[in-house]
C-alpha cells in the first residue's frame, strides 16, 4: 500500500557565537576545543572515525554526521554537523552545527541548532545544548568584551551597576540581558539560577539587589528600570528613547502568589524570547555561517584549485558534482529560512492583532464608563495633580492610558524642565488627551476645541514644515512603532525666549492606535529663530 510521507520542515531555533583567546598556544587550544566537540558527539552518536579531525571532509553513510574544512586567507574554519532523533516527540529530530575558526591567535566558535519536524510541531522546552554550556564553563568563552557564564551575575555595588549599565548599552551586544530583581538576600520570584544554566552562551542573566535597582533607576530612569522583585528583558540595541514595551517587564503581581506552573510558564517565555533574539540579529549568515555555506565555499575552493593544477577530468567532474550538491543544499536551506521568517512574521502579526483587538475592546469599555461618569458630574482624573516634573509621567499613565502617551524622549526632557507652571503643563496634556483626541476622532468640532484652548490662552499650530524640520537632524522626529514619525503638532503658551515662561508641547496623532504621542515638552525645539 502506498503512503504519502510528509517531508520534515526545518527551523533554526538557536544561533550563538563567541571567541576564545588562543594566545601563544593557539594550536594546542584549538586541538583541545575540537577534541571537546568530538568527545561530545561521540557520546551522542557512538564511535567516530579515528581520523575525523585530520580529513578535510567527512560524510557518514546514514547522513547523521558531516565535517568540512575551509581554508581562508588568515586561517581556517572547521565545521561539524550531526543530527539525532528527539526521544520525546516522534517525527522530530535535531541538528547541531558547530563551526570553529582560527584567525591568527584568536579562535572563533559558532553554534546553530536546527529542529526538523514532520508534524510541523516546533513547541519544545528551550534549553541550550550541553556542549555550549561546556564551552562556557571550560574555556574563556567571551563576546564583545564580556565573558559568558552559565551562572547569574549578582549586582550589588555602584561598580556592579556601572558594569550592568555598560552591558545594557553595549552596541555590539546581540544577546538579551535578563535582569531579575531580588530582595536583600537575593531571593527572587523566578529561578534565575536555572535561567542562567539553560541560557548559557545566549543570554546574560543578572540578579540585582534593591539598592542596586534604585541606582540603576537613577541612571536610565524608573520606567526602563526593574525593581520590587520584577523581571525585565533588555533586548539588543538599547536606547533610553526606546518604547517601554521593547524591553518587556514582568511585574511582581504577575508572578507573586501564583501557582508554580504559572511561574514556570513565565520562565519558559523568557527563554523562548532569548532563543528567538539569537537568530534575529543582523548579519547572522556572516557571523555564524551555516554548515551548508561553509561546505559550498569549501567545494568551490577545491574546484578552483583543481582547475589551476591541470587535474584529471574525473577529479574535476567529482568536484563539480560536490559543488552542485552543496549549492542545492544551500538553496534548500535559504528557502527553509525564508519560510521560517514568513511563518514567524504571520505568528507575530496574528499575536499583535489579537492583543490590539483586546486593547480596543477594553478602551471602548473604559470610554463608555468615562462618559457615564462625566454625565453624572464625576471628576475623571484620579489622584492629585503633579507638583513636580518627576510626577508627570506616572500621572499621565494613570489618567490617560490608551489616549495619550509620553515618548521616552519627552520623559527625558521633563528631567530638565524649568517651565514655572506645572498646572498649565498638566492642563495642556489633559486637553490633548481628551478634547483634542475627540477632534481627531471626529467627536468634537475643531472650532469648539479652539474656543476651549483660547480661553486658557493656549495656541495650537503646526510645529514646522517637514522639509524644514530636516535641517535640524532628528529634533522633530521620533522613532515610534519601528518607524520615524514627524512631530507635526505644536501647542504653546507665551512668547518669551526664557524657558521658565514659555510652554511648548510637540506631538503627533497616531491614527492606527487612536493615540496622541507627545514627543517633546515643555521647552522650544530648535528653529531658524532660535
């Protein structure tokens, strides 16, 4: 009876790289590293050929083990790939690729972990292969100037906080920094020791004390910090102007006094995010070349060498066949990666749309309740008005969530604000969040809004033409939702050049989210007059 066997689909789930200093004994260190890999693979697959480290290329009969050597101008790259079935899930297998390159006295090491599944089931427990953990523990395995570890790093002193701040801001960092806020005894609500162990080599796991959390907050701001036994993931390319959601925060109330299975689900979500980030960095194909890329480059080099040395037709034919097979493998791998990226894009868009639908439903319900309170003569604002600029950001979040948001650049501007009347600033933000937003939604006539702001001696206009704004670099533009947005709106009070007596609020309307985004306040941005 004929049956249709569904081909396995592959997915890259992890990619990591780093370097090991060889110093004067680079060759001996290189041999020790390769021997460590062979020992690991032997335990997985059984007996290996005795000359596995000396042959330029090897392919087992069953295809479970392959090696390749590529000579480059400043050294060489040795790569090994082996696969094994998943003991827990039928139809699933794993392929681990390890590339080791010696460039002068430095040894570069890269890892790629691929999952193959006939059932397209890519839900699994995220934990790095033991060989990566072994490299981290046995060798001085480092990247962008930081030694990698399978244990958490405790942050207590001011110098520790400075170390963490530099790590978070390192522009070469591609790994997540997972910071777990602890109590004074370094007890936490998540198992940060287990996280560090399972994320060896692909994330930095940090445990931070309460005083150190306070010190970190004073440097990067409370909104981007982590404290009160929460957990924050600092993703690569960190900027203090990033949206808060780009660096996910797990609040204490979500993980305190919950079943252990809920905490474990959060820990798994953290690991999953670190795995995903490891394969999304720019230039991954060059920084961690795949086995098929190395084999293709090697077969091309051999073919070129044979052509230069008048080799026999038979040797040339075999080399051409090898090169064609390698090219086909590379094409298949590229197609598989493209399919994976498309699937992930669809998953992310579906998840985004789901959250957005929930947000809209909640927002509509809140607005209906606000209308009822307003008709009943109730005051909508909660809490007392801010008496200092430090209090404005939390006040905005408490009162105008879903209506108006302060961009990180605006929050930063508030730290140095000197405008004398904070009440006027609060009134202006309230008008933008409520009345002006209604104008944007078509729920209030513009003339009515203009009468309201005129009574408060405020004036609204366009900030500056977009063409002229480009003369002042990025001052009139902010990054929002992964794109550059122009601060087209401008509301003002006062004509003085003295910032104590002159209010300016720059903003733009985000129609997709029905949101007012404040990009700068309360001082004037640069223009030709200033």
